[in-house]
């Protein structure tokens, strides 16, 4: 049968026949728009979904995060599409039509109405049940395999605390100096009582001078337009600080809050390749379940506030509002706030190590009275 006769029998237009004969379009191409992502790229997204559902990441965020990851992948693609779909607006988030097509191509994924958890205790019980199952499956045996990380910020515009005055005083003044800026740092602790050097992130520009020699030993210094830690900076920290610092014992679990800005397909692939599990804490539970919030961050910020107030009262106002001097302040107080007693107390009071869900009581506030105070 000739080409013309075949085209007439199967009702093919001259353009369809010509495109395939000339090689402009592959012979195995399907009718319609090209998919925005290749099969390999979509398989990566499927692995991301399975990873997140396995390790406690909130199911109500998975769809939006998946579209965010897919949009990022599409923006990085260098090839040009033969026929771009309507949802393929470069620089913008992919539309719901992409999600529908993606779901049809991967029937193992489905949408379900999530169960609304009304009580924090039920949520905490589910968290410990899944964590216990994960640890049994992977065989966690030592404190050196359990880590926790989180970020916090230090305001450079120091706010003074309450002061003692005579009754009836109408105006109370205090010295204050600042530039309305902040420095963010990411801290990491281990259940064996150790800690890693922090990631210190400056807003906009790096400070002048030899600031890198003033902070805690081994710190990683980065900057961002907002001064906060996004997925790119978090992934850099993961490669430069966490992987080399977590030892050779595998697997390792890293407890994190459910901050979606920290997660990315690249991070999940990197963690999987290095036998590291990124385990998510339940939403609105850091005051109960996060070792850093329970035992470390409060005395750390108290000590920073005390030191800043002392410096201001002596008239050296510029010292606290300078980014480089904040690094120097962190270097001075970091070992005292991240002492072994504080770190182990945090893991013990959150039931992570030794593993004991019974220590959590939602009606009891998490106090730091048993931690090392910030006394030198």
C-alpha cells in the first residue's frame, strides 16, 4: 500500500503525514499536546509523593507542593515544545489541568478526603505510631542515628524587656538601636547530646569584614533576599553540613517541622541516596515534639536578649545591631545553650530518645526548668 493510499484509508491529513515522514515529529508520538515533563521527571514526582506519605508529611499539602515542584522542573527545561499546552505558562504555577493529566497517567495516585483531627492527642498518637513503625522497619538502634533541626531568627532591632519604675510613671524610656533587620540560623542536634555547626543566613547582603571567623566554628554562611531559608539554601546546608556531619551509621532519621519551603525533589533524592529519612512532625506541635523548641531555643534567646540589653546599657549600641557581631555573640553563647544536658533533655522530654510516647502530655506546658540555664 502506498503512502497516499494509507493516509486516505486512515484519514490522515497531509500535515500529519509530512511531519512524520520528514522526522519533525517522532513516529511514536501520541495525538495532542506534549506532556510538560518527561516520563522520567514524572516518575521522580511520584517517588516524592510516596516518600512524603510514608514519613508523616501532611497530606493536605502534597497536591500543592507537587504542582510547585512540577512548575520548577518545567521552568528549568531548555527544550522548546512543539505545541505548548495552555497550562504551560513559563514562570507561573501549573494549572489544575496539568494535575488532572498527571493523575490519569499515574493511576496509583488518588484523591481522598482527609480525616480532620480535632484533638491534638490523637494526632500525637498517630505520629508516634508511624514513627515506631518506621524505626522498627529500618532498625534504628542508637542515639547517634536520630537528629533534629529547625530554624529561628534573631532580630537586630533589639526590644528591651520590662523595667522597674515608680508607681504612677507615665513615660518609661530605654536605649534602643537597630535597623529593622534579622539574622536566621538553622540548628541541628543529635540524641547523643552533640550538635552540628549552624547555617547562618543574612538578609540581602553579607556583612563587611571577616565575619566568617567570628561565628561558631564550622558555620555555613549564606544570604537570601528575605533572610529566610528556602529549599535551595536548605539543600546546600544538607550537602555541606548535615551529610558529612552525621557520621557513618545508617540509616539516619532527621526530624523536621512541616515547613514545605524546605522540601524539594532534589533534597528527597539526596536523602534517599544517603539512607537519611526526613521525618515530619505534626502541624502545630513543635512546642510538644521538637527537641530544639522544648529545651534549647528558649535559653538561647534569653541569653541573646540578656547580652544585647547589657551591651546597650553600656552605650555600645552599634554592637548588637551589626550582623557580624551577632555571629560573635552566637559563638560566645552557643556551647552553653547547646550543652549535652540541654540537648539530651530535649530528646527525652519529646519521647524521641529513649522512645517513650507516654512522656507527652498535651495539658502540661513544656518548661525549660530542668535545662541548663544560660549561666556561664
